[in-house]
């Protein structure tokens, strides 16, 4: 097989295949890390909002972002 004017043997094909597999595995790991990071940020923001609402309720104030008036 020729690629760019160079004959490619079995070793080169195998190394390209392994390189491609490593790239796919790295991409999957990166995507999982990114999803975990997004989940954690969302969880932390929700936890903070719940805590602030709880503290505001304990002090007798409306929680931040609470609807005001009869129509919200």
C-alpha cells in the first residue's frame, strides 16, 4: 500500500490503528471528565440555591428570586 509516495507495511498500519484507538479513548475520557465537571457545577449551584433559600426562610425573608405579588 502506498501513502504519500511511501510504502506502508503491516507495522505502520498497526501503529496507525493503535494511534487512532488511543485518540478515541482519550476523546471519550475527556468527554466524561467534561460531563462530570458540568454535573458537579450544576449540583453545587443547586445546593447553594437550596441553602440560601433555607437560610432566608429561617430569617423570615423571601428567598432570592422568589415570585412577588399575586401573579408571580
